[in-house]
C-alpha cells in the first residue's frame, strides 16, 4: 500500500508535499428583455426585465455535508479506534513520511496508523487514518471497512482522555493510480476523518490491490473533559 502526501497543509497542519500513497462551472442562461406594450387611452406601458438563471449545479464529490460545520476539538493524539458496527477495536501508531516522501503504513495488520503531520482526529481539518485490509496472515484491521454505512458511528479515544465521535458520511472507491489527493487531504471547514485501506483486485506480480477504499466521516460529538468549540474560518 502506497499513498501520496498532501501538496499543501490542510487546516494549517499538514507539512510537505505528498508522494504516492496506497497504490461546471454551472451553466448560465439568460433571457433577454421582455417588453409589454399595451395601447390604451394615451397610455403606454413599456416593461423590460433582464433575468439571469443559474442552473442548479451538481455538487462535486469533494463537497461533503459535514454534520457539524465549523466545530472542532483541541489537538490531542489518538490512542484507540472503535467502530461498533464492524467490531473494530484497535490501537493507534503514528505515521510519518518515508525517505521517498510516501506516507508510512502500519507495520502490524491489526493496528491503525494516524498521519502525524496532519490534524489529530477531532481537530479542524481532515485527520488521516490508514489500516491494512489483509495480509498472508489473514484479515487485517480494516478487512470489514467496506461494510460501513452512512450514519454509522466511529469513536476515537484521545490522549487527553476525551473521545471524538464521528458519523460516517459516505464510502468511496478509487483506482490507486488515480488517488484523489486534494479530495482526501484538502482544506475543509469542519473536523473530518478519512479511513483508508486497500480494495479491489490483488495483483500478485505487483503485490498491490488496484483500488483504495476511503470512508469519509465528520465530527458530531465529543465525550470527556473536552467540549466542542466553534470556528468560523480555517
């Protein structure tokens, strides 16, 4: 699994450019002046109106509908990930960058990794979490990640004793050769979470899957001594 690192800092946290990670404009229409002329007793009504119509654009996929826009928690490293719907209960390890500028991946298939140069889960911006789908030893921590559904709960226990509670917004699959870097790592105006693993068909020659599965989630609540704070801008 090889994933690219971001080209800019989402939420003023991410450092350096990414290498490779895992391997409308609306139409404008207008109608011109409509002139009504009614003849009457020395009466002339001349009415002209210029009206511009904007076709309702289809929101691009990268525009999510976050549950709590502009709300976030203070910085605190994650220590445990719990996803009740798929029985995930795993510890975190920190992930940095390799010498070739690719994001590191967890050494253990039963642990999840958090990209330490990005926001911590609960902070403003997209927190990045990676996990293996499987290995020659058997299923990995994210083996059942694709079974999640929008609305499912994701809980991240944090070092300060608080818990960041997220709600799944959507699941998407992308070819590894077309990893959506900006969509995954780009600036957002809410506390988001991205869970990333491999998906699709496994190529024995390259020893890689051909797809990535990404779960997009947004912060909906917090537990413990930390409360949500409001932020209007990034």
